């Protein structure tokens, strides 16, 4: 147990100056933790757009408890090894709040540091159940659903709409990708849909011809991939080059316009599970306009879940009447917050009590439409 978690001496800590950096600063700092380097920086950009828009709106309305939010950008490259490094920087800089991480692997690795040091973390995009399952965390929250919600949504669509004869399930051997791929596989097998292949590929490789050859030899007519867009884009392109006609599907981590440049025309018809397009809700018109005023896109996978993460922190501080992370965390677990992704509330382990994933068809012009 850390000093931040000892409820009975919180006031003494402030008096001693141990928490003075966070408690008496002119601004309330929020660390923006995610990839600014590496192959998936686009997801970091999505998250940053949502955070900055929320901070601008809140600060423009007078801030929280008379203070303005200040963001501090910290790169974890979406690498598990860099997650604790980024978290320790947050702690050393005496920042009490984090929106991030972005990728599940890095977030899982960083979460124990945040929780042990009393830093409140809200991830808008890390969906792996392993982040919170069995951890008894006090300071870890999400504003997105889990893969055991997303995987069954994907499987249900496959079972009811696609009705494939033989499925291949691939993944990138990482926490996020392998976890959601396993959830899809298990749901398909439960429904007696044959899963001919369940196999991992190496993220970062440029040649997946061996696994593509296996897809062809097994006669798979549907392929589910758990992982991110660079690898899925290559699988799509290289499968098309070998004449494979199977339809592909992936999770929200592959929902990135850059997949089009990798896959080319082969991306047409790709199925993706994504958070609902909250930007289309008329209730969010003013927020969408605020995004557009800064030439930002509110319709991506993580922009409005990131906006909601900042909003949750702001409402928690106001509700608790304090910027002490411990008090804010307790308030969030006991209350709900109105946000652009709906009214959100959390269970004891910091997961949302409800979250819906929709299935979209991705098109070669970079647009998406609800899959039918």
C-alpha cells in the first residue's frame, strides 16, 4: 500500500508537502500517454484529438474548481516494455491523472505503477480484459468496452450474417490481439462453426506468404484477425495477390484509414467491430463542431471515448470537490457521468457497466458503413 492509498493520512501528506505538487499547482495536469513513435501513432493521434478538444471545452467554460487543465504528452510507443517507463515519468512529474494508455499491452504493463502510486488512469482504447481482471485496482478505469464484449459481438455477426463454412482465426501474439482472437474462436466453436486455423503471426513482419498459403490450402472462406492495421493490411493485400476470396474481419484496433494505403483495393468489404459512431448523435452536434473548428475528426474509433475520459476526470474532481486522485476514484465508482458516449458508470474493477460495439464495412475510399 502506498502513501496515496492511506486514507487516514491524506491531509497529513498535503501538510508535509509530499502531495503539494499535485494539490497546490495553478493547473491540474493530465498526462496524455500513448504512441507518438512506432507503427501505430495514428491511434495516439486519435486519442490526443479527443483529449485536447475536451480540455479546450472545459477550460473555456472556466475549468474545474477554479483551475485549468494542462496536458503533458508522454510517449510509450504502444510497447509493453515502455509502459512502466512512461508511468514512472508520470509519477516522477507528480501528475495525478492520466488519459491512456492506448494499446492494451503497454497499458497492462503500466497499470500496476499507476495504481500503486495513486495515479488515476482512464484508458479510452485498451480493451483487453487482462487489464482489470483479478487485479483489485483502485485507480484504473476505462471509457471503452472490453474484448469479451467486442469478441462476442463479432462472433454473433459472423454466425448470423456470414454463416461461413470454414474459418481461420489469426492474431499477432500480443495481449490485445490474441485475447480478442481467442474470444472470437471460442464463440464460433460454441456455435459449431469450424475453426480450421488458430495461429499467431509476428507483428512487424513484411511477408505473410506462408500463412496466406495455409489459408488457401485449408479452404478458409472467412478470416478473423486479432491485432492492428499494419499486419491486417498486409494480410489483405497478400491474400488478394494469391487469389484468396475469403472475407476478412478485425477489431477496432484495425480501424485506421492508413490500412487503405497498405491493403489497396483489397480493403474493400473488410468487416470491423468499432465503437458506435457517437459523432452521428444529434446530442453531440456542438462537440462535433468543436472538433471541426480545430480541423479534427470526431468520427474515429477513439476520439469521443477520449473526450469522455477527460470529462470523467473533470466530473470526478467536481463531484469529489477535490483533485486528490483517491477521492476522485471513489466518486467515479459511486456515480455516473453524462458524456458524448452516453451516460457511463463503472463497476468495482473500473470497467464500464455497459458498452456496445457495432460492426462496420470498411471501404477502399476510407469510409465505413454499418454492415448488414
